[in-house]
């Protein structure tokens, strides 16, 4: 669709006509030589002298070119452009961190698959978390894994498939045998420091038995809550377990409560999937939308045409002058 970026430029289109009508004609006084026998010379030349100014006339071609050049110049100033179809650009409006426990206790096989077969805790998490990551279209996702220490596996990215692939490659014990849940929350806060997005969400999956943190999980949670980070916690495994396989539900529930989130318990893969669906319901997708309409400018073509017409008229006047000189 053709449009003009500066349509108000057309207001000056009648300006030359107004000047033509109302501005006084240019007058020029020239010196002359008085000849006593001028009348005799004029009679001998067959001319009849008269008094008055001389107004040079322009030919039709000159006037046509001049008018056309002015119109084209005004069109160029108005910036003609062709608008393309609007393009909608969606930008992430929420940053999401997934903190996954890969300590030795996550090797316990106290969960079950869809057929009721025993399933490793981490395997059950990966079975559904990858789909959850890929479906985060519109979010920026970061992945933290923790055991004896917490590590940033993937910084904030919109490349969700790569984040899911890195999660798939994670194995139990890669970060050490113990559980540093508080350090994982602390690393999440440092990860959010580079974020300028207002909505910040942490999903923490763990068996909940913190055994190696330099900062207690609850203290780290208080700092996170003050920073506006909402935390959802998911207890993975059998709540009735014992020893290192025990799921500390009280700590996970306290973390979620202090950080304005929610606490869930997952004892099978389907339960995890239901939890993610519930998190989606509580925190619907948020997207910043920007509409961009591509445009192609054509004003330079109008100015090019003015230049070409001006050059053509100049050459035309030169040729006319040469012909008149030859005739004379």
C-alpha cells in the first residue's frame, strides 16, 4: 500500500502559483546610449521603436518541465513509501529458572512410570521436564543443576530446544553426591541479576534434604522473596523414605510459602506432568508484543527524476541557443 511519511509537504504544492500571482515581476534597469539620429537608424532597419520593459517569455516545454520538477520535488519531500504486511514480534516477558537436584539421592528408584514400573527420580524428572521446557515459548529459560555444589548449566536463553537437550544429558552425581539446595537458590539470584524482566520465576525440583549448602535454604529464600522472585517447589520421591533418600517436604513447603509460590509432591511421572500443568495455570504465559511494518522508501526516485529533467532542460536550452546563433 502506497503512503507518505510526511503528507503535510503537499501543503507547499501551490506555492509557485501564489508567487506567480502575487509577487511583483522582476525588473532590471540597464544603461542605454542616446543617439541623436536613432529614428533614422530604426527606419533604415525597418523597426518601430517603443517604450516599456521587456518580459521574456518561456516556451510551453520549459513551463511543463518546471511544473513537473516542482511536483516531483514536493512528492520526494513527502517521502512516498510502500508499506508491507505488519510483522508481530514477540519478546520474552518472563524469566524462568529451573533448578534440578542431581545429587546422589536422586538415583533412588521410588517413582513409577505410566505402567507402574519403578523409575529413577531424575529419570522421571527428565521424562516430563524436557517437554515442559520446549513448551515455554515466550519465556527465557535458565537451567541450574545442583548436588554438592550448584552450577549454571544454561544461562537465560530463548533457544528452548538446546536447553532441553542439555537437561537430557544431565546425569545423577555430575555435581557431587550431596544436596546444596540453598546454594542453588543463591545461584538463581545471581542469575536474575542480569535480568531486566519484571516477572521472575524459579521452579525447584529436589528431594528436599539439604546436606551441603553454605547458606540455608530458608535464608536464601528470604532474600529471593525480597528480590521479587516467586518460587515453586516440587518434592520428588517417596515422602515415606528414610536416610539419604528421605524427601524433606517441610523445607520445600516452607520455601514455597515464603516466596509466594506453591508446593507440590510428585511420586510418579504423571504427577510431575500434572504439576507443570498447574504451574502453567497459575502463571499463564506473558509476552511483550511489538508490531513492525516494513516499509520501502521511494522518495529518492522522485529527486532523481527532478535531476534528470533539469539536465534534459539545460541541454535543450543549450541546443536552442546554438541553433539561434547559427541562424543569426
